[in-house]
């Protein structure tokens, strides 16, 4: 079952969503997104609607507003409980109100209530966010607009008050009443070479002879049948850079948004080393029922479970001599190939391949139990643990899983693979980030095996040590690093660091320098970047919002999971910077109606598309972490 993004309500009756319009602005390695969703109440009764949609978990959502009958209502970011209370109070008084917040159980799902949409009225909801674009191994920058929200397996500790429990009626894809349009403007001083996508695009149109600015659009016929991916290739290889952004006018002595903030991008030239280190490998393979779906839901592509099986066999045969390995298969239950990890030999590999029955026959995705078993097993001295996780990511409470992985981060690295479309980016990225590993997403057009072999190569690299960052700035200035201390970086990766420049900024011609130093197998390396301290104002405060998001990702472990000591800091950063967190929500209230909305509110659901290979039953929780069809 696939749940589309869009306006949802709590009854299985239609509520028209006319269109979704996305304006994308890409500047080097940063994307600014403005998404507008247009709705109209064509009924004779007032409506309260529930809007649920997926969002890339790295996105810093900093603006939410509603256009109601020609008037813009700008939302205010408040403590989540306060915002919910304000919304309920406004609705009870007949006012129009709009509420936006992260879902209780996952950072990459957002919920929005639209209350008292009176008969005949129209509303356009616009939210804005910024995000870093991840770097692909071939040098491309990847932008992903999530459009598919898969059903999630309910862990035994299933949280209450999550929008993932909401159902929606299903219709044929051709009958879906809303469309998606995207127009992207790309800017790079290096020149734009090409743009590729998993969707049909218009031809790339250059807006100048130097090819530093271009536009491209999504084909008019696109529907919500896949996540939208753009791969942007620049003409020159990525080089280190520093971008400086002015803060707001100073009104206090300690305000995040009033200090100049910098974004430093390094591309460390880490040499390839020989021989590779020896490790202990555990492969955690999802064999739940959802893995029986095809990689792509648009055509008869390979099944997820078959792609995972081929990849596992390739990885087992590619391990270097001297390593140890074991395989865990999991769903509602789990089992391991061997009681303990075994030393790599031709015999043990053949035995593992022979005994492995790769079927999607283990029910729901109860991933916490096998993780606890893996972490409870003793490690092999001299063989650091490398955990490879293959899953379609359909887990409800991602924060609990990430917290468990993070609590064991000192003893292993996790390399995660999200299989198929609609996978939870929050889960896949979160468990890799928490341990200093890497994450990959594989859909119908990607080769899982090549990405898995690349991750295997990374896992065998020796650790880069003794990271340090030094600054050379004019007298009176100092740098305060905001990003968490770096502990792991792999060959070919990009390193982004955020910092504040404190003090009175000098004249335009002043320069600064930042130097990254590290050691690898006893050898010292350094990368230096000289930059201008002159900064141009940005009305959207892009770098400030990205820096705030990096801090929130470090401290914010969900509405229920965040430690008390960190919650206060999360609230301060979120409210001060205007970037949403799991503890805050946007609230907008319109009090300008000639008279309050009268009558009981009717709830409406936007239909979801039926896609090839989608499960037609809706998972329903009955306790104990099991799936039941409703």
C-alpha cells in the first residue's frame, strides 16, 4: 500500500487536492524549495482536513503560510503542545486555523491540519525549506522530492498520536485528482553540464552563454507514482569553498541569527590505502512481507528480495581473507546463519549461500530485536564490526531504532541500504550517520550491487584520525564551530562544516583562511581554503537555517526520545532560528472572517493511487508488533 502526499482527513471520503506546484532553486550544493498545495472545498459544509506528506529528513523547514481568499496568513513557530492547544481553541471558536509539525514517530513525515475550510473557499498552503544536496560517487549532486509514503510496520513500542495510522481510499492512478509540477533553476559558477532524472523532464534550457544558469521542468503528465530524483552534473570537479552569510541586525548579545555564519565545503583528497584492514561483518537482511514488492512500482522490475539476495551473495564472495562474517535475516522474527561469526573461507561462503533461503516470509519489520541480539554478542578482537543493513525502511518509530544504533556507535559502523521507492530516509540516513557509516538508496533504476561494493570498500578503509580545524582571521574576529566534531570520513566524500564568525566584520577586501588537518596511517594531510569575509545578505538566511538544522539533527532525537538535557537546547535553537523540530510546530490563525464558521466540521480523505506491486491491505496494529489486514 502506498500513501501519496496530499491533504488527508479521517474519513474515507474525497477532499479535492487540485495540484502541487514546486519551485526549486539550486545554488551550487544547496537547494531551496517552495512547495504550494492548492485545495478547494466544493461542498456545502465546512471541512477539517488532515495533510500528511513525506519530507527529506535533512530539510530545514523554516516557513509555512496559507493564502486564503487573497490574504496571506504567516504561521508562527511555537512549542508543539502550545501550538496544538491554540489550534484546537481557534477551531472551537469558528476561526480558520492551520497547523504544521513533524510526525511524532519519524523526522521525515510531516502532518498539517487545515481547520474550518468553509464551503466554496480555496486555500493554498506554501511551505519552504532548504537542504544540502548529497554528493554521488560519480560527482553528481542528488535532489530528491519524496512523493511516496509507504505504510509502516508498527514496532512493539508503537507510539500513539501518529499520522501514519491514517487511512485513505484507493483509486486507479489515472483517476487521481491532483497533479505535480516542478520547475528548477540551477546556478553554478563551475558551469552546468547536464541533469538526469528518473522522471520525464523538459530539455535543459541555459539562461546564458556561459552555461552557469539553467532551467528544467518536470513533464506535465507526471503523477504521484514515484519519488522525483534529479542528478545535477557540473562541468568542473567540486572544489573546496567557503560561503559567508550576514546575520540579522543585532538586538542582543546572544542570538544565533544575528551572527555571521559560514558554510565550509571540503573535498579531502584521501589516498587509497593498501592493504585493507580486516573486519567482522554482519549482514542484516530484511525478509518481511513488504520485500516481496518490486523495486519500482511503475513496471515489472526486479523484486526487492531478489535484488537483496544477489547483492548478499556478491558481498559474501567479495570479503577479503581474514575477515569474519555472519548473516541475520529478520521480519517479525529473526535468525542467524551461524551461532557466532565465522572466519571467511571458501567453505563457509559456500555453506552460507547453500543454506540461505531468501524469501519475504517473515511478516513485519521488527528490526529492534535482531539489533539487540547483534549488539549483545561479543566482538572479535582486532576485527572492528561493520554492520550492513538492507531494508525497505517501512518502520513506524524510527527514533527508537536510531537511538539503539547510536547507543552502540562506539563499537561498530553501520552501512545502510534503503530498497525501493518510499523508503524512510530518516531511518536509512539516521542509523548510518549515528555510527559514521554511509547510506544508499536504491530504486528500480539503480544497481544495488555496485553501491554495496562501494560501501564494502569504504568499510575496509583505515580510520582517518586526528581531525582538526584551524582559522586565520583578521584581528578582532574569531570562529565558533557549530558542526559536531568529525570522527569519520571516507575517500571521495564531501565534508561540510558550519561556523559562526564572531566580532565586528572588517572592510570588504578582508580575507580569511580555514585549514583542515588529519592523519592517515601515520601520515599528515591538510586542506586550506582562502575566502573573502565580505558577505551578501540573503533574505531567506539559507546558511543560518542549514546550520541550525545540523545542530537540531545532533540533539533532537524525537518528541519522546530526546534527553531532558538536550530538549531545552533544541527548543531554543528551533524557536530562535525558525526551523521546525520534533518539539515545535507552525500555527496560523485567521480571525478576519465576517462571521465564525458555523456547523460541525466534516472530515475528508484524499484518495491514494493504486500502483503496480502495491499491497492492497492496510496494516493495522493489534499489539505485539504484528501485521493484520483490515
